[in-house]
């Protein structure tokens, strides 16, 4: 019950802020994970995933992957 009381304000706080930008998602891996989880659930239910939130999450994933590749290749 206590965990629920801690999580609820966070959920409402995130939803009140609007759609997270690509930069916010790149900077906050936990938020990116939550958004991707929501988008995956929508996809599995056959719902539309061409929302700004899902598109931003996809773009954030691409940017993170590019950063990792650059780091590995030393560029």
C-alpha cells in the first residue's frame, strides 16, 4: 500500500507534464523505459502507436544507440 502511495504522485506528475521530448527521454532512461512499455502494450492491443510520445521514444532509442556506437568505435 505504501508503494502505491509513492508511485501514484509520480504517475500523475508525469501525465500532467505532457509528452516527454526526445531529449528528456534520452536523459531519463527510466522514463524512456516506461514510455516504451506503454507503447509496446498499445501495439499488442492493436492500438495506434503513431503518437508523439511513441515516436519520441523511438527517436530517443535511435539517439542512444548512435551514442553507444560512437563510443564503441571511438568517433
